[in-house]
C-alpha cells in the first residue's frame, strides 16, 4: 500500500494490526487495555470473580461476554496466562483484545471464527487438507452457499486469527476469507 497514509493510533497503548481482505489491507488498532472474554454458561460466576481483580468489568449477556478494562497494562500477561488455563478447562471459548477499525473508528471483538468461501465446492478431502495446512477446524457449511464455510481457529489469547484469515484469503482456492467479529452498532 505504498503512497497511502493510514491513521495513527490514538494513544501510545494502541498497536496497529492488519489483516488482508482481497487486494486491500484492513488496519485495526488493538485497544490493549480492553479484552473480551466469552464464557461458557456454567462457568460464568467463576470467571466473573476471577476477572474482577484485573479491572473494570462489563457484561454483554446475549453474547455471553465480559469486556474487561485492565486496571494496569502490566496485568496483560497474567490475563493471557489465566485465559489459557480457562480455555484448557473449557470455562471460556475465547479471550481477545478489543479492536477498533482505524478508518471507521468502530470497535470490533474478534471471535474464533473465519468465514471462508472457496472458488469451487471443496471435497471432504480438500477440507481436511485445509484444516491440516492452517491448523484450523471446519465447523459448519453455510446452508445457503455450498462453497462457504465457517472455520474455527484454536482459541488463543492473541490475534493469530487475523494472520490465519489473511493466509486463507491469499490461498489460490479461496474466493475470500474474513474474520468474524462482534461489532458495535453505529448509525
């Protein structure tokens, strides 16, 4: 993207991350002090109590999410360590930093899913090859578009989802691949 200027992050704590969408690059700011944690219903109260010492907590019930505003940036490593434990124990589904689109300023929460549309309907064998090559799991096929699937990435407290999505998007057999986000609504 030579010659194109991108907006600078709003503060020193925000880091710009990118992912590929066709021939363009999407720029997102990682709001390093805000994290989204999707809890498993039976572990809700346990996770809520465990997150409380980390900072201010907001619950978004329909999505089974806690949005955590870290009190101290230095707590980020400890949160990631705890998130790995909770994922392993199947108490949370994911823990991701909240992102903000540099252009629109809309906040996004990355999930552990990528929507992928293949150029041709893939065989079961091809889907298994994709799983192995990218370290993902094919979760489900779109009921209206037989060439489109939702692919799950391993639940890690990092932004590897964006990297995997970009690699899939660049694959010769793929029409497009886009990370699935929960986004704030703006008019």
